């Protein structure tokens, strides 16, 4: 009897470990955001959506809080297939930054969600890795970043590189001056620009995103960038960009794959119930983008409740 039980336990542990080993190892890195966002709210939504995809094994890594000592914060990047960055705050130590760059260069996947691209304005390799970012001025953080460093007080603008948008049949790099901006939250159409890309394959030409921010005039080196989807903001709104702005895009950096979704605003007092992160377009492209950044391919089916151009769907 004892032998049968042992054998059964062995078999069970083997099956469980095989199943776990088959799953994509995700590091969901969070812990800080600027004054306008809630990393907790965004994080709860990310955890739910990654869990429901049932192909990810998620390890949540939370940094020290804003203003606390970052010196010992040193996640083991090399253990995971993809890092989901839901972090916007104080710079990491030189050692941790070096480990992150090495991880991406060697083929690691990275996904940034909405405000995560506001982070690390003064870390040049990070700007190369994410291609484009927004804001990042030290006064947007509590406590303010880069105190006493007079040369690090600006927010992302033309000094960081061009803005990149879609015009005609391709992307345009535009060096004209200006800072990043967005109009107030509203419903807007997302247009699929690269339907052959694994993340976009099978998605409709257009769909509706609910009540979110159209990040506009993001700035950065903008190298090795593929725009997957764009949005054109309601022109009646303040700060509406006159361009088709990139909402979903990829960057290649060394052997690494980077996917950015600029969608998914969760305000400082909001939680994971806000429409921007309940929208099935946001959920589906996040799940597909994380898989692609980890493996270079997408195996997930398009859900039946995917939104259309006329009707947004939320879960
Ligand atoms: Zn936002």
C-alpha cells in the first residue's frame, strides 16, 4: 500500500511539475507609479488576465515603495521568459539595471503597460529598449525623483528623440519639438496596422477601446519599432493629437522582444474595475503580447466576445 501511495505521489508531483514547466514564466514587476496611476489597480487586472489565459506562471515581484532604499532590489530577471513591467518610479541600482539590459539583450521578453513607459526617463538603455516613452519628469513622483540633479528635471520631449506615428501606409519619425500628452479619457477606435504579426493575426481591422487615454507624442530613440495598432483621438478634445498614434507596438533590442501596450489607464484612486482594463481588446492584446514577447509566437485563440468597431465589450 505504502508503495502504491509513494508511486502515486511521485506521479502526481511529476505531472504537476511538468505542467508548471510547460507554462511561460512571467515576472510581473510592480511597486511604484507616478501620482496619476495606481500600480495596485493595474496589477490586480494584470494578474487576473494572465491567470485566465492559463498558459502563464506568474511571479509577482514588488519593489520597495517610493522614497525607500532601492539598493537591495535585485530581481532574478534571468529566471523568467518575460517581464511584465507595471513599474514607474525610482531608478534601480546600477547592478540591477545592468542585469535587466543583459537579460533583454540575450533574448528576454519585456512588456510595458501604459504608465510603465513613463519610467526611467534618464536611463538611456531603457529608452532604447522601450523605443518610445512618455512624461517622466521628476515632479510627477512622490517624493520627487532626481532631487538636486539640475540636469534631470525635464519630461520627455524632442531631446529624447522623434515622435513616431502612422501616416499613409507606414510609420513616420517626426523631429518637431513637443512633449508627450493625452486627451481626457474617452472611447476610441483602435486600428490594426500589422495584421500579419502574430499578436494581431485574426484580430479585426478595427475595434472600440473603452474609456481610456490616447497616449500621444511619445518620444524616444524609436529604433527597430513595429507599429501594430494606432488610435486617432476625438479631435474635439483638449490635447487631441492630429496623428494616428501608436497604441500597440513592438521593439527589437539585441535578441530581445519588447511589446508595449499604451492602453490601460488606472488612476491613482481607481482599482481593477475601471473599463480601460476590463475591455476585451485590452485583455486579449495583453495576453497575446505577453506570450509573443516570451516565445515569439502566439497560440491563443481570439475570444468570441472580442469588441467590434461599433461595440466595446468588457469583462
Ligand atoms: Zn494614465
